[in-house]
C-alpha cells in the first residue's frame, strides 16, 4: 500500500478579488521507503504541495490519503497527532529553540506526544546517535555549526519513529561538505529504516541522491522520473 496518495489535488488562494492557483490537478503516489526529490522554480507549487502533505494546509479540491486514511475526514486534533507521530519535518532554517540544548530540542516532540520521562532519554539519545551527535547533547544551537544544527533537526524529526520525513531545502544554508553529510544521513535513514522521504531542492546534485525526481511548474506536476537500479 502507498503511504501517500493524492488525486486531483488543487489549492487556490484568494487575496480580495485576486485568485491565485498554487496547485492544479496534481495526482501522484509515494510508496513506502521511497526517497523522492521535488523540484521546480520558486512559485511552482512544490512548497504548497509539501504543506498539504504535512497537514499544515488543506487543499481546495481533490483528495489526500495517508496510509489509506482520508485526511479530509480528520479533526484538528487528529491532524496534530498525525503531524507529531507520523510525519517528521526538516526545514532550511533548522527551527531549533535557541535557548535549549540539542537534547532538549530533540526531546520536544516526545513531550508533546506525552511520552513518559523515563522513556524519553533513551529515545533522544538514540536519535542523536543516528545523526552522529550523541556527544553534543548538552550543546546549545549557537555552539553548533550549521550542519550540526541540521543534524539536531533531523534527530528531532525521527525521535518519534515517524515513517515519513518532509524536508524543505534542508541543505539550502549549508556548504558542500555539510550538505553531503546531511544527504548521507537521509540516504541511510531511507535504506536502513525504510523511512519515506520527500525532499524539496533546487540543486541537481542534491536531487541526484534520490531515485525519483518530480518536477512542478506553474502549480502542475510536469514530470515524474525514476532511476533504474
């Protein structure tokens, strides 16, 4: 079964009498364990698509099924649980809380989800170890490099064992070496844990890590290509 199915998805924004179509009739599915790059120029619809997949926004038309469940039928609290338990988010700007340690940043989703204190430390350290930062648990964000901060963000995304990660330009603020390290982590999570990853990028060398590339243009999905093994 596909983890994500969208059919005839559309999103229209209104600003007074002005109407803007951000997505138009998008139909696509993602199987479990896929690593897919979403590409296209600014304003092409890829970020709007990711916001809908992440249950941060609702489509104007069409349907979105997550693990076979129609998301349009879910209440606000149910969507919040899905975002916390099923979907991990990684952003270009890291979005770490500046006055909390790496450990505490990664721990936040567990607190929101009500995981008992006795179980949280093991889960957090497991996530930090997965991204190679088990020795920096007490470091504040300003004591970490950009690449290390993004690793903390990835640890936060996987600490609840989310089966899907949505990464929006995760290497956009990083140099080449740090970008390669971050993509290595994504590839390892995909191959070893079977995590489904959707990755927005403008960079062909980053997209090359994926086995599937989808391109958006003017709100439409215009190409969907897969590499041969």
